[in-house]
C-alpha cells in the first residue's frame, strides 16, 4: 500500500515511513493511493470477530510493510481487556467498545474505556506500539511534537510513556482544559514526557506544530514526528470501531446505520468517511459541533471560514474548541476528485488566514454524495442533553458526547424508521466534572485507580505562542 500527499508534491511512501513523518514534505496529509474495498464476503466473515481480530483484518488492508505475524502481535498486545478495563458496570471489558442501547434504534458506542478515559486511546495505544516497533527495527529515535485541546495529549503521553527511543513534547492551551485533563497530563513523572502550556488557544498550538513540522531542516535534525490526527495511523486505527459499531447495531449486513460524531479536528469522523468509502453500509454521517461551528457551516453552505476570520469560543466541550480542522483537508481532497492542485489552491487561502467558498462549483454539487449532515450544540443544549441521558436512559455522558447525542436526536426524528443511530462516545464524564455538576447537581463517578489524581505533583512549562521558543525548548532536550 502506497500513500500520497493531499497536495501532490511529495513522493509516494509506505506506511512505516509516513508513520514516523506526520505531515508530508509538501505540507499535505497522507492518504492511501486508493481506499481498499471490503467485499460482502469479508463483511460476513468479520461480523463475529472479537475486536483485536477485527482490527487486524481492517489494518492489514492499510499496513503492508510490516510482516503479518508482527502486525498481529502488535494488535493483540494493544486491544486487551486489561488496557480497556474502565468500562461501565455490567459491561465486558473484553468487548473493548461495548454498545449501550439507549432505546430501540438509538445506541451509544463506548470508546472511552482506555487508560485516559477518552476515545483517543483507541488509536493512540496502537500508535505507541507501532512507533516502538518501527524505531527498534530501524535503530532510530523520534521526538513527538503534538498539540492537544484536552484528550489527545494525555492519550499520547500514556501511550508513549517509557517507550524506547521516543520523547513527547505536548502543547496545550494554558488554562483552557479541565482540571482532570491537566492532572492526567502534567502529573506524569516519566523522563520522556514534556508538557508545554501555551498562552493561547488550541488553534495556536496546532499552528506551532505545523510551523515546526514545516521547517524541514529542524524536523530532520531533531527527528520530529507527530501523533495528532494528522498522522494517518491514528485515522486508520479509528476506522476499526466503525465496523465494530456497525456489526453491534445491526443483525445482518443488508442493513444500514447512521453514526453521530462530535467533531473538532475532523479526525474521528474522517475515519467514518473512509469506512464508508471502503464499503461499510453507512446511511449517514452526522457531524456535531459546539459553538465553534466552522464545520457545520461548511456542510450547510459550502463555505469554510477557519479561525483567522472568526473568534474561537471557549466552551464547556473544550476538546472541540477548534476552528481550523486539520483532517478536513483529507475530506476535501476526496471531495474535489483527488485533484491535488485544487487542494493546494484552497489551502493556500487557509494558510494565509482566508476562507474558501465552494458554492457554484461542481464539488459543492457533489457534497451530498458523501452523506454528511451536520448540526450544532450550545452550552444550554449540552446541559439539557446530559440531563435527558441521565433521567431518561440512566446513562451519564460527557459534554462532547452530549453534543453528538443532541444533533443525533434532531436527525433521527427526520430519518427513515429502522435505521439505527450510533452515537460515538468520546470521553467519560469525570473528565468534565464541572459541567456534570452544573447539569446534574452531582459528582461524576470515576475509576478507583484515578481517585485523587488532581492532587499529584505536576510538571509543565508555560510559554507564549512562539514557534521559535518551542523549537529552542525541544533542541535543548534532544
């Protein structure tokens, strides 16, 4: 399997090469040269597989430069009941992603049973094992540079902590994450983990990561890699749970489903897009945003107006406080018929802070073919949805999942009867205790192993939004 850049000016490469590199040299994002197709016979064979076996079947279509036996070992080591043990009472941790039925035809796919209680663990734990494997094979080291609005950072650090040949430098917006999220990241004592809190918004952190990654000389000298969802391996690993969710919510492969996905950086729902392109019977992908509604505006109007043209709002679903979605470029590449010249033209506008407008173009006319719909959720909406989930369904959900459920319910009312709606859970409520208290007047439950985490000593460097200063910090520690 070869991978190409969305901007068309980088050589095709194999999986292990793009795993370590993150962004393509031309500033684009890697995608498979063609999406592998899944036959009906394969769907039938996959339906009864346990999660680790399903993951191997899906990932084998994208990873062809790791021997089959080695890939099986890595996948089996990743998806274990011990790693994903924080499931709801009564659920079997061996299921990895249990499905909770709220009512007939409405389901919640549990994705936050891993070590940091967020869906990012589903891909990041695999990424940690892949990184260590490839680096050891090549006798190399790598310095991971990432940005987080809340959950990616802790998931990356827990996946990479203690890994041979890996250092992690994680940027986060100073004071913009929940107390629990900060404690998860900043309390890690591992010598290969470095936290940098930037006095700015997440988009600024993400811009710094891109600026450093686009400095080819610095990137090469200091072996800079990425674990943000710009890394294709993250998206590939997330494709697996769309198949798992589909099998759990249907009785046969003749049925279709809809998936509702809280969306900030477009990585999670991008995996759903790829799964549909592979042949998974997805009727609709429901994209939910919070008050930062850049993606909702695009899918409703064809206009993409990222951060430079509007204010980024600080909300009670902070992991979605993003207005410049990195993975959106991957979707647009497919939308414009994989014409890299068009993507370069559009992202030249984005990179200088402008918007782009596809109205009146053939690409806008094609948008409906990709089966996306979208909606937004406000603070009042998510409080009301958290209450509804608790009072009506007896299920406590976090504010991001509430955004997804709120928009899912709106579209479910308009949908044909009989099409299951699967809402992707993004995190456990304890990560956002303040909002849970406001909505329900009670404390969220937390795993016993994580009691008192906020009181642990924390290590973090606070800096201004300055790419040069971040580079100096990395250079002094590598």
